[in-house]
């Protein structure tokens, strides 16, 4: 249950940020909020299913799933967030993000 609450709470700010470009693209606020809500409900369902169906799974299966998820996060960060940070925020921030990922990798 704590995992589910953590995922839902953690995604509220991200959802707010995701709604803004949808609205700026010309879609209605209602459509944007509905889309993000549907995604949030799907994510919550997947979290519950994963926690229940995989509770007795082998450590190899869980580790493989976590590796795929980590790769997806790293892909999103490298494709969209780091270029945005270089272009809009500052090179120092972008380098700090990249260094943080390398450090996290080395610590694990």
C-alpha cells in the first residue's frame, strides 16, 4: 500500500507539468486532465498487479523487470530532459543530472 501511495503522490507534480503542453497544443483542459487521470489510474493498477502477481517471483525476474524500467527512465532522461536542460536551464544543471546518474550507477 505504501508503494501505491508513494507512486500516486509522486506523480501529482509530474502530471501537472504534463498537462500544460497538452493544453498549449490546443486540447481542452478537460481532455488533458482526463488523459492524465486515465494514465494515473492505469499506473496505479499496474502497481497493484505487479506487487500482487510478482510477490513470489524469482529475484531474476524482478531484477530483469527493474532493469527494463531503469532503462526506460534513463532513455526518457537522455532523450528529453538532458537536452532541455542544456538548451533552456543551463549546462551545469545538465551535467549535474548526468553525473548523478553515473554516481547512482556506480553506487549500485
